C-alpha cells in the first residue's frame, strides 16, 4: 500500500492527517491506522511495510461454489476541528480465491492516490 497526495488538505497549510476506513460484510469494520494518522504534506508519499494489511478475514468456502466478498474502502482526512472529510471511496468485489490484484483508489481530481494490493488466497487449517 502506498499513499501520495499532491494537494494540501489542512486548514492551516501544514500537513494532512489521513486514515483508511474499511467496511466489510455485516458488522466487519476496520480502521488503519488503529490510532493516529498518516501525516503527509503536499507532494509527499507514504509507503507501507510489506506485511501491512488494511483488511483481513477468514471465510469458509465450499469447493465448486463461487464466493464473492464486497468491501468498501474509504480514505479520509481529519482536520484539527475533528471534521472528517472523505477524500476517496470505492467498493471492491473480491472473488475467492483469486490472484493478487493491484488497484488504485483516488479522488475525483486525481490529487490523492492510494495504491492497494488485493490478495485472496486459499488456506487450509
């Protein structure tokens, strides 16, 4: 996952505080980072470690039956006034199991982009 912004979203002009919110099926929800923010100034990029994940879920799938998970990924920016602004939002359909796929989540004016990796692998337990 990487996040880059070309715009200054902060009211004071310092840096933007970004975070991801992920809504899954039913009551499964996640936020990354759990506490705090990714602080980025204009033209700055955040690149995550290789083992970081925004969403993780185990699901039992019967052989021969198709399974699709829908998740919605939201990129938000928070100001000092505690106002959360939604920068970008997109819903993804993940077919289980599937090959690794790379997608781009971006705002309408393409000022802020997040490159995400979707991986749905088969495991045995």
